[in-house]
């Protein structure tokens, strides 16, 4: 009888390479590795060879960058998704897509198992497991194996497995910090090492996409981003695919030191953790879309949107991407963005990106209404009647109830 199969989400890193051997031994399964290219690394070069060398029967690499942008990043951008107002959810948005690819690949190969490298302490296990279970929940049986959550290995056992996987264990220099990093097109998440002391400033070697302020250009740079229905389509008049546009902004804004985030974060599993992020493009685009909305949305639309943005961000963070509620809110967000078409002008300089101009053919800003100049067309005299009725309830209540020392 042929052995069962397991589709393993594979980054090419040490833990995931060890997992190939571990799953084969502990579960007696054929391992097929699946490397999902979400942009910006991890290095996918040589990843197939590495997987095969560790004993994988097949190694698949999928480029999902375009799908990541159009189906996950841009919908989240339209929804103003910023967890706790600072985290652009780069890792959190990638997990449901990875889970989807694991399930699709399991179906394609008739595999009864899928596997991911999450530990038992973070948010990512919840995002993977919930998404996998939801997507395969219709009578299918796909079991989840999470080696790093299950194995409880000592350093020596790890070394032994690494040897079996054909890995040379890197001897890490005494002064070299080894952060835990997750990286994709939408951002870079850095954890561990000195960052675990919440009082210590993040060391410069924690960062790789953004310049420190003393290394940023001394001249500001002004850019113009064009949006159509809440999605960025071009920069300085040059059309770009979503992937290219994000890459371009990561580079440019990173050069100006924009997008460094230092956050003490509420994890879903109940602990607080120090998280450092580099999300240059996300910060620029988020600020831009919010600025565009100040022109194209009514005050009430802005308020409801901002309220729902927080719910939406929590859903994404909490691994509830594949839920009806997330889709319901998405529908509202798509609808609210239908007139977010226009230009935002920004000044990038020394770590900040300031909006210095906005225009849209749908802008609700009416010059003649707002101006203090002679073209003013606002009806000043009707303000008197408006205020009379507007203040009526408070005046009556003040008279009858004499509150507030009246
Ligand atoms: N705290 C973030 C999140 O839960 C990022 C986790 C990324 N993992 C890492 N190894 N740095 O989405």
C-alpha cells in the first residue's frame, strides 16, 4: 500500500528543512514541499534542491505575488486595515493565502495531511489551522501536522535531525543576533533577541529595508500617487502593476526611513509581545488612502468606516479571513471606496511621509463654499436659523432641568 502524503509549507529555512525528515520518520508519510513566493524573499533559489536533499518526494514553488496583492493586500488597504493603528498585518494577510494553497495542493495530490512550521505560542498557528479547517471543512479530511509545536526537541536532537536533513549547522558568531523574521511584499516582521526588552531601543541590525535617519537623503522627495476606486494604480503618472508599485514604494520610502514600527502588541493567544516592523509601502499607501477619503467621503462615512476598520483589522489579525463577517465588511469597504479616485501628493523626508496635496473629481470640497474670499457662496444668514433649531433641545433641557450650575 502506498504511503500517505503530507504537503509541507516550506521556506527553505532550518526548521522547515528538519521538518521534512521529522514528518517522514514520525508519521511515515511522503513529504511534498510547497514554497509560496509572496515577494521580498525568503530566497527561493535552490529551495527545491534543498527540499529534495532532505528527502522530499516532490518540491513545488508557487509564485502567488499577484494574487496576494489583488485578493489580500488591496482589499485590506481599501478597508484601512492597521492592527492597533500601527501594524499593516503583513504576516497576518499572508497566512490565509498560504493555507489556501496548502489545501489546494493537498487536493491536487490526494494528500491527507498538510503541515506548517508554527510554534504553539503565536498567532500564526491560529491563522493557519483555522483557515485550513474552514477551507477543508466540507466532509474532507485533511489533518494538520505542526512539527515545531509538537516536537519539543533539545538543541542536540535538532542537530541530529539537521544532519539527517543534509544541513550544515551554521555556527553563529557570539555577537551576532539571530532575529525571528517573517518577510513578504507587504512588510517585514522582526521578533526576538534584544527586542524582548521593551525598554531597549531596537538595534540598527534589526532593520533591513529602512535607512536610519542619519542615513536618509537630506533632500525631501515629492511624489504623486494616483488611486482608482481605493486602489493605487500609478506613481508620478506612471502606471504600474500592484506588485511593482509596492516594490517601488518599499524601496523609495525605505530609503527615506519611512515605515519603521516599534510596537508592544496584543497577541491573540493572550500575551503581549514586542514587535518591530518595516512596512514602508504600506505606511505610505495607508496614509494616502485616508487622506483621499477626507475629500471623497462624508463625515458619517468616514466615521463608520474607521469604526469598521478596527473590526476588520482584528478579524484579519485573529485568523478570521475566511469568514462571512469579514466578507460583509469587505462589501461595505468596496462600496465606500467607489469614489476614492484621485491623486495624493506626498513629501517623503527623514522618516515621515506628509500629505501635502489631494485632488479628486469626486471631491466633496467645494471651493466657493469653503473660501473666505469674495467668491464665497455659503449662505451666512441661514446659519442663524440653523443654530436656533440645532440648539433647541439643549436650551429646553437647560431651562427645565437646570443642570450644570445654570
Ligand atoms: N506579530 C505579527 C503577527 O502576528 C508577526 C509575526 C511574524 N513572525 C515572526 N517570526 N517574526 O502577525
